[in-house]
């Protein structure tokens, strides 16, 4: 359960923003989305390899650029 204490004179928008950050850090939404449809282990591995290669390419571009 996520608890966000609202401080005195704090706007609801700021408290909501803190709640959203905490919620995103827990990874609940990501897990729910991954459970909506079954993904074969081979497809999951392939996607992980593709993502890793993309991240590596971006790092090389960022470090050299």
C-alpha cells in the first residue's frame, strides 16, 4: 500500500505527483501490463536482447558524441 502524507499548505497537484512517482517506482503497472498477454520465453529473451543492443548503441552514441 502506498501512503503519501500531504503536508500543510501543499497543493493536491504536488501530492498527486509524489504519489505517481512512488507508484511508478513500485513497478506495479509494468507488471500488470506484462501479465495481460502471455509471452513465450523465447520471445521475451529476443526482446531483451534487442533492448540491450539498443541501449548499448545509445550509450556509444552518447559517449562519442
